[in-house]
C-alpha cells in the first residue's frame, strides 16, 4: 500500500545532496495527473462490477491486488533504469489496477449517508490543498530540517504499515477495529502522508535528475493515492460507516 522501499532509497540518495533535478517535479506532474485520471477510470470500472456483478468482485479484487504489487516493483525498476517506452504502459496499467482496488472503499463511502459523493470530493480537495501547502513548505526546507522530517516521517510510515498489516490479519479472524481506533489510525495516516507530501518536495529534486521524471511521478502518485485513501477512511470512520 505504501512506498516505504522507494521512500527509504530516496532518503539515502538525498542525504547531504544538493539539487540535481530542480525541474524534476514539474516534469513529473503531467504523469502524476495522467495516473490519477486512469485511477479514476479504474475506480469507475470497479464500481460497475460491484453494482452489476458483485459475485465476481472479490476474486477479481484479489487478483488485481496481486497483479498490482507485481506491477509496482516491475514498473519501479523499469522507470528507474530510464526505459520510458516500457515504463509508461506499465505505470498506466498500475494506475488502472489501483483504481479498481480502490473501488471497494469508494463504494463504502458512496453508501455511507454521512460521506457520499461530497466526502469523496472533500478527500480529493484535501489532496489538492496538501499539494499546494507541501510545495511551499518542502521546497523551502533547510537540509537539517528536511532530513529530520524525512527520517521522522519514514519511521511513522513503517509503524503505520505494521499496524495496517495487524489490522488486516485480525479482520481475517473476524476481529474488527473499534470505531474510535479506526479514527485514530486513519487520522495518523492522513498526518503521515501529508508529511510525505512535504518530504517529496525536499527529497525528489535531490534524488532524481530532470529527465528521471517517471520514478519521481510514481513516488508522488503513491503519496497522493495513500493520502486520499486515509482521508476517505477517516471520513467513513467519523460518520460511523465502519464497524464499532
């Protein structure tokens, strides 16, 4: 779900580095936007499956998750090696699959009286506001502050992933997270990925050259998809849409 391995490598490469790609984020943004559009299309397709053929959604969802994980590592490796012609279709397919796996959460949000389509809009708007704020803050961090924030957020994301794995494992045995704890986990996720958004603007220009925009785009895409997920989870939990 998170980009911890990508994040860890970026921290290592960025440490004590001057800017090597001052324009890499600007070059990456069209591909981030394209990936998000494809994700929306994948979500729309997944919602269609849930509504019209709900019996096949779970098996296709599991298959999509497995394929998505494989594509992530393959696309990340190909993009890092600079093979743009191969990386682009892989990243496009990854974005579509991400949307399909996201459709279950979106369906829950749409079915929740307290969230609905307005909640999805709020989550998307929250990502946009975070981007604007993160760009201003992250681009102006000093090296000492940037590395301190990067290491702190990294540890927080690792802890969050561990909690989510535990939460998933317990749910498989019928043990569900209480509503108040789900609010806490989701709120923590929002804060951490807002921090990751700030870190991106500090780390990426120190990690990638201007023509290495595809791996930078993948990193930013993952940040905002995860931020959207946790904002939506938080809204659902606050509205009482989750289990108590």
